[in-house]
């Protein structure tokens, strides 16, 4: 049986979490928005770089994230 490869989508800046646009178990594609961040009154969509299945959501609306904080865990497809 092949081993599943996992990865995390990380915050690229200090920001507030405005929305989480996926749920555990969702299959997402490359380019899909998974989280919407707000920094300096600008909305910044966080996009999946690779397709995968969401295994964990590590933030909630209203959280403040730092650069490098994990947002979403994925099993890659």
C-alpha cells in the first residue's frame, strides 16, 4: 500500500483570519482558496499549491496568525 504524502499550508505573513473556506474531508484543487486573511485592511486569499484532501484545520475565524504558522493540513493527491 502506498504511503500518503502530507503537507501543510502556511501563513505567509502576520494577519487575521477572516474566513476558513474548506472543511476536514474536503478535496481541494491547486489554486483553490482555503483561507482568507486580512492584513493592513487588505484581504489576502491563501491558495492551495497542490491538490489534496483536508485532514486538519489549524485556525479559526478571528485568530491572529504569524508568518510560518500552519493553517491547513493536507494529504496530497
